[in-house]
C-alpha cells in the first residue's frame, strides 16, 4: 500500500494499489528498531527508532507514523505523522496539517502548514551546498 496526496480535492492522502511502482512501504503495524537505508522512495506509516537514510529519494511519514531517530536524511521529506530527531533534506521538508516535528532541520526549503507542530531550529541551505 502506498499513499497518494489528493491536493486538489481534499488535501488528504489515500492508499494506492500494490504493484503500481509506488514507494517501498512500512505499514502502520510495523515497528523497526535500527537503521533503515533505502535506494527508492519510502513510506513509513508505523514506528521507527534509530536512523533513516533514503539516498536521492522521497521519504513520506504517514498519518500513523511515530518516528524517533538520531538522524533522517532524504532528498525530500513529507511528514503527516510524528517525527522526532535531526532532519536533513536536500530539497524540501513538508510538515503537513496535524503533523508533529521536533528537532533541527537542514534543508533548502520548508513548508509548515497551519495546524502542524514544529519545535527546533531550521538551517536553510542551497541545494548544491555540501552538508
């Protein structure tokens, strides 16, 4: 199961059918403790403690996600659930309505929707700037 954002209609995210070429998925009943490395888009809708690295791809944290990490790195990150830890995104971090992000962010761009919760620092970088 993957998530599509229906921005024009409701602003909600909806599951898509398996096998449609969508992201790798950790469902809402999955708990991971340790390191996650992915070379494709990744959707996490469960619980993760450790670190997450999604090289050159998108990381989406679904509405049921509870992610506590030492560090998360991805090309871009969209949060619908809860994320605590150090965040680094090459392109953009999106904190959606009803989401929570606690930690320092290093990124080229950021969107914090009304109703989202954020506590931490933000370091805005250029996309080609070394980390």
